[in-house]
């Protein structure tokens, strides 16, 4: 009975977020976008489902004076991930955000998740902190089920970083949704760290580490998955 009550509610939230997801996209469509960066990366992923899966990903970042669009693709054979992230800047420290991600190839299933929320950031003497709040939802379409499975939960994100003269950047993060990964509940966050070094004005190299937990309670926590990434980013002169 409880599951039957939760499913329609999660479905309504999922459809509502799909509609809200269009708003930043409309604003972006009306703004001229230019290429800000292109990223290519390699990763090694380890989870309780599959050990040592290799991944290749590409990310294209577009920006205008007040909007941004990130397009991402990841190949973790046999799983293919495609992601879109739209942002609309309201002020220097406040922005609306929306994410749309789909995953194909997991037991012939199609997984779709999305986020609608906002992010607020602060900077001080090289340090920066941001947090994000909103709603997230997912739909899982499996061949063995007549109806898709829906899930909805709060979107929570926080980042703490330090930048030194635009040459060195270290970021620590905790979130329920990244460009390619989705946590079904807020008590199973995705923890991450990123270290980037600018080789020149146009080229940057870095490494990232992500780890998803099953719970925030020390007595019940399990490491669901972990991933190590190395990447190179090209920033063309506009």
C-alpha cells in the first residue's frame, strides 16, 4: 500500500520537473552561446555490481553572459550516458540549475533522471563555497515491468574549493546528482574531489575521485561505487 501511494506522487513530481526543466532551456535558446571549454577524460569505475569498468567521457561547455549549457557523454561499456546541464544566472552569486541525464544499456533498461533547483555561491581570498537545493526525480523503464518505476527526493549539493592565481584549483564536493550519476536518496550522497592545474591559458589537466555511499550513518554505511578520473580541458580563445 505504501509503495502504491508513493509511485503516483513520484510520477507527478517527475512530470512537473520535466516542465520546469524547459524554463532555463528557453532562456538559453534566446541567448548567444559560445564554446568555453572541451574536456576529454578516462576513468576507472568500481562498484558492488561490476568491478574495474573502464570509462571514456567528453564534455562540451557553452556559455553566454547570463546562461550556460553543458553537454556530456560517457561510455562505460555496455552503459552509455548522455547528460545536459543548463544554468541561468540571476545575480553574481545566484543561479537556477537544471540537469537531465539518461542512461542506456543496463539490462536493456532506460534510466532517466532530472534536477531542478538553484545554486548560491560565495568567494573570499581564493576560497569559494557553494550550495544547491532543489528537487530531483528519476524514471526507470525496464522490459520486465509494464510501468516505469519513479523516484523523487530532495536535491542537495555543496562545494568547497580553493584557487591559486587561476593556475591551481582544488574542490571538495558532496551532492545527490552529478553530470552522469544519480543518488536515489539524500542519505546516499556522492562525495567527490577534483584537482586541476592550468598548463597554459588554453590547456588544463586534472584528476577527480568520486565515491557514492549507501547511507550517512557510520553503522550502516557501505561504499556503493568509486571512480577515479583523469582529464584534459581545452579552453579556446573567444
